[in-house]
C-alpha cells in the first residue's frame, strides 16, 4: 500500500501517472549519467520518498539562479521537481516578507529539524561582521550559520554561493565568501554556473531525495556526472580546434565557417560544465553555438582570469601563474570519438529491465 | 554549421552492434543517451537513417508526448520523449526486447483497477 504522504501518492492524486514519473526519471538518470537501469530505481525511490523540505536562502546574488530553475523549459516534466520538494522558505518566491518571512523560516526549521536541505544562492559577506548584506536586521552570515546548523545537507547553487562569484571578484569590498568557507561540518554540494543549468539543480535534488545520499562529487564538490567533462571535451567546434582552424575575429571568414573560438578567448578547455550537451533554453543553443566563447562561469574566480577575450594561453591569474590550457591545435583527430566512446561505454554497459 | 557527424555516427553504430550482440547472447540490455553526445540534430538524423524503421511504432502521452519505434534491427529501439511544449527532453537508443516505458506500470494498473471498479459500482447503484 502506498504511503499517502509519499511523492508517489501525491503525484497519483494530481493525476500524474507512474509512467510520467518514469519518463521524468529517464531524463534525470541521463542527466546524472546513471547506469541504464537506474531510471526505474530513481522513479521507485522518488515515489516512495516523502517530499524533501527545502529552505532556500538568497544572499549576495542577482536572482538569476532562481530564474534559471523556475523558468526551466519543460513545464510538464521539469516542473515535477516542485512535486518532489516542499519549498518551505524562499524569500524571492514566497508572499510573506519581513518578520512574517523570518517566522516562516524558523517554523520550517523546527518542523523538519535535521531533515531539511538548505539551498543557498549568493555569496556571504564576511567583512566587518557581514554588515554589507543583511535581511530583517540579521546578517547573511548569521542566517546561514543558524539555518545550516540543523540541516541535513547544504547545496550551493550558482557560482556566487559555490565560489564567491562576482561579489568575490577583486577587490571584493564586502569580504564575499562561498558557503563552503563558512559551513564546514555539513555535507555540501556545489552546483556552480552563472546561472547553473536548471537541469543540474533539478537532477541533483532529485538524486538526493530518491537515493538519500549525495551524488559523487569532484574536487570542487560538483556532481561528477554533470561537471565531469569540459566544455571543450563536448564542443561541436572541437574538430576545428583539432585541425588548428581558429576564428581570429568575430566577423572573419573563420567565424562565419564556425571555426574554433579559442583565440577569441574561449575558456571551454578549462571549464567543466554540461552546457555543450544540455544547452540552454530547452536545448536551443549555448554561447559557443551562438558564436561567443565560453566565459568559464562555472569555475572559481572566472571573473578575475585575465579577460574574457584573451586566449587562455596568454592569460594570467591574480598570482601571475599561467592558466593551464590545452596547446592550440595539438590534439590528434579522433580524440572526440575516443572520449565519447569511453563515456558511452560507462553509461551503456548496464542491464535494463525489460 | 560545417561539421561532419559521420565519424561519430559510425563509431556509435559499432557500439550499437556490440550491444545488440550482447542482448542476443545474454539478454542484457543497454541504453545510449543521444543528447549527451556531441552529434547534434544532423548526426541523430544520419543515425536514424542508418538504423531505419522496423515493425513497431508507438506514441504515448504521459507528461508530454513520446515517439518510440523499433528500428530496422530487432532489439534496437529509438525512444524520444518530449515535454509539454513539444521540445525534446530525452532521446535514447534502447537495446532491449521492449522499452520499459511502454509497459503498463504496476502502480498505474492498481489505480486503474480501483477506478474501474468504483465506476462500475457507481453505475450499478444508479436508479433504473
Ligand atoms: S576552444 Fe572553445 S570553441 Fe574551441 S573547441 Fe574548445 S570549447 Fe569549442
């Protein structure tokens, strides 16, 4: 018998079939690069789980991350995420404000003590006790420490929460820090990007709810499945890079032919994100496809890496060390298919349950 | 965009052939996520042409529509899910006897059974 409080029961009451949930899970499993049979396990896990209480804190940010999640393209499938989580507190989206909003946050914390997930967008001001960003008379620093104390896990959404982002750029007047510099005793996931891909946020939360654990993370605490490959690894302009064919200005013949944007400052070789495959606005395009190099927005301190239009090989970091980059035109043909084959082999050689 | 997807499509076909041989020998299926590969719409169209169409085609409507067909190679299925706005949400090659999404799901069957029974009960209670 289905638990009436489970997500499965909730979806059934809303007329969402298990087949629709399976379809959603197929997408999530693909996003998380889970083995082939995992869509069924994911659907099962989601159906049995209770909705995850989420407290969303917005600090020094531009609301782009919330926009990205709420405007995710696919109203039917993607909006299922809002059936999976119970968004108990979100300053930007909720109707309450001021003292009433604070009371809502404290009530949600008390009701789900030790079980709620804190999602943070925005960096945290720490200079002069954090006075440069406050809310209802409390500094972001205070609110974060207080809210995270009884959390199950913390998810830093966007490059500001994950790495400090734009507020952290030199000269960093507010002493902006990422969440990881402040919360050191909780499981923490970074989903960087400016903004992050909505699918990355939705898939990570769904994984957490369904399997009750944190997905495999890289050294920067990013989910490996979504941030495991560089933009360059997956870029459709890569064959031009491999042949040494580069656009040298935004309107030269090379640019018109769709050649590689490396010399125009593309940071794809040192940027790990899924834009090249998932793309934006429902898979329509991504910056490189629109003729502009990757800015590297999902990497730490992307704002201070020496200029968006300078080639990687001429960039210097703030400490003067040359940024590591692939050598221009130095990769043998066939590297793409080899990489793709390796990745596919990882994904594919798994059992499906017919 | 001047980008020839042929080498990738060829390597993909080799992989599908290997997986299909596994299915034939051991019954073990597999899935390949096409949207995760840098082959683009042109590559997917080229692959679809090479695989062709087989004996089964299905359409479903669950959280958006889906198109599913068995390719010209038995056991190799093309599964394409769309969201409500008709944008492609997933596109996968499934190497299996039948894609799971086509099966009636036990939970939906249970709900359908009670719905049908309730409907019948209501019908028999109606005054003649
Ligand atoms: S340098 Fe940029 S444009 Fe060129 S192949 Fe790499 S990611 Fe693509």
